[in-house]
C-alpha cells in the first residue's frame, strides 16, 4: 500500500485517509474516490488529498476485518458487518465467553496492523452483548499477513466461543453451631437462591445439619442423585483440608480436588467431587451477594466448563475483587492534580465518647484524673493516634473546655453534645453525624479505658471485612466481650436511633451473623474506670508494670 499526499488529478481509485468536508458533501475516511468525487473536490478548490493506493497484494480494511472475524468466531458467536476497519462479535446466548488465549495472543503478535480485543475469559455475557472487536489499524493489510492470522485461527477449533449456561439442580447444605440465629440461614438461602436463579438454575434441595463431620456426611449422602451441583455452607470458615466440611466429603466417598484460591474475597473455598457430582465448600463471603471467587467457579460449573486445581490457582491475576469505593476513580491530590486512586486499607474513624459527668467518681472528672502522669483520656487518644485509624472525633459534654485543653496538642475533631445528661445514646448520635462520609467504619471508644493500646485497635481493623461477613468487630477476652467495637458504616442509621444510656446491644443481636469476635490475650479491653476504687486499682496495676 502506498500512502501519502496525492495530487487530486491522480487520486481516482485511491482511498481517502481523512474525512473531507465540501460545501455539499462530506467524504469520510476510507472513502474510495471516484471520478465524480474528484470533480466535486476540484470545484471546491482542493488540489491534493492524503490517500492510500492499494497494491495487488493488499486487502482493504473492511474486507480484512470480516475475514479475521469469521475465522475466529465459534459457537454462539455472531459476526457483525465491518465498518472503517472494525468488525464486532456479539453473543447469541446467555453464557460464558471462552477462548484459546495462547492462539489469541499469537494472532495479536503477527503484525501491528491486525488487533483483536475481547472481554475477560469466562465473563458472563447476554444475548447481543459485545464480546470482541476486531480492528484493522491501517486502511489495508497485505494478503500475506492476513493469511498468517487465518492460519492460526483455523489451526484448531474456533478461537472465541460462548458456552451456554444450563439449567442445573442445586443442592445446598448449611451446618449450624449452637446459638446461631435462624436469620443467618434464611439470609444465606435467599442470597444463594438469587445467585443461581440469575443464571437460569434453581435450588431444589436444602438441608440443615449440625456442624459435625458425621452429620455433614449424612447430609451429603442424602443429596446424591438429587442435584447437579452441591454447595456446602459451614457454620465456621474452612481452615484446613481436614476440617469438618472437606473431611465429611471424603468420608462420604468423595474427594477434595483443591482447597483455597488466589481470589479475595473467596480465599477459603474448596472444590471436590462425589462421583461426577461437583461439590463446592463455600467461603464465608458467599453469604454476601457481592462478587467473590465462588462466582467464578459457579459460572463455569453452570456452563459445563471443567474447573481444575490449575484453573483455580491461575485466577490470581485480576483476583482482587474487594470493592474499594475509590478504585479506578480520579481524585484530587493535595497539589490539586488528578491522581489514580489505589486499593487501600479501610478508612476507620475513631469516635471517642467523653461527654459523661462521672457521677460515680464524685466531684472529679474521671477523664481528667491523673493516670501515670497524664489525664486518663490522653492514654486513649494516644493509643488511637498510634494506630491505623484515619481520624479521631471526641464527643464532649461535661466540662468540654477542660477536655479540649487536655487534648489541645492532638489532631482531633471535637463535637459537643449539649444533651449529654440524656445518656450514651445522645453522644453516639451527635458523634456519628460528624463521621466523614468517606469513612468505611467507626470505632466506638470509651474515654475511660486508659489501658487501650494501638495494637488492640490495629487487630480490630485487620479483622474488619464487611465483604467477608465481618462488619462488626468485637474484642473478646476469656468469655467476655469488651470495648472498643468497630462498626461498618451501613449500621450508622440504626445506631443513631438508639435511646437512653445503653449501648447498641439490640443492633448487635439483630446482626449476629455479621459479628466477628476478636480474641485478645489480655484484659485491657474489659478495664474501664467508673469509681475512685477502680482508679486506685488502675494506678496500682500500672505501678507493677
């Protein structure tokens, strides 16, 4: 192909490289110039154009695009009409896009003039959805290059196909531990039902049993012959191949093919079989409707695509699925320039409730009492400042100015609660209204817990993962729950509705399935100061350290 500036008198039969506007016509890029076109351009005062003249071995861009598209399109793929060197492939059915990546890569490496772009492999697609686009970069390619591409495409089966989603009978087993609420099981079943029905399948069998190897084994046996895919939700996360769920499958005569996956959320999944029946041990995140690693496995099973251990182990590229609110968005830097936001740890605001009047302490404001040479509340603030919490809000009430003076050199936001005598709930409501909108959660801290440490706070933040079903993190020592408690932002509205001088106990009971108890070795999380005797005990304890 010869490309460049061509005198208009020699341009008949060439291909126009750039769109050209005339008083009465617009000739688009790629237009084949005729004698009449030349006359119109001459009348418009044009003397030369940028154009391409094809040689004997050249194939025009649209013809080339259609030839490549036809060569790579397989089952349930529709080839569109080429225009300006582009030809699109669309899905004919609801299914999963599959392609031979090695041959696709090889095809794209033949020459810069021919490109094929597709959706990610195993993406779910719907009828008429665009799944790939073929673009010829110049106005023509040589027959030699095009033949190389076609040779790769025809060397085996079609490069790109759609595997249809089939209607499957899904059996589900849910194990329980004592004290688990019925709402956990109904919510799990509802989420699983919505998930499989979206792809044309149905949950036809459901069994609940104790979280015990023998009980789960018997449940597995009951589903033999009654389902096409078996899902097992455990009362607790699977942490080893010998754990209750995988061990139950093996004892029932099945096998565990793979445990774990490089996808987050979804790490703690196992895949096995009982005869020809696929069995999936579910990660805890599958109780949530949000995308997780289980979805990637489920889609393939519903489309009759085999999932091998190698397939799972190669899912790491693109396997970080956690929904970060700023991922991929542009944000303003401190210098005013736009930068790409990165995946990041959760933004946690520490809300310190410090409004009480310390009635049981007598005349002394306990938060200002001397503890090891500092006001008690300073110990709490310093622990938070040294942690991974992003910001601190202190709710004042009784003697607000004294509190501010005691904390004046810290990076703290203060909010005053004029109704502090109404109890803890009033301070909580005032404080929640000040939490930054970009916070992912709030750590509710009490100002009278001077043994709180940065390590305790960081342990709670590390445990926090709403997508994995850990949206309320409570520290535990022995059999007792303590403070502070870390809450996901989704509970702010309910927490703001609390009344009286009580905590959020009823909110905790309502969302028991979202609680994670974070076990700690020391009792610092249980030690608060309400009386002079308790303050004396605290100082004696610190003297021994």
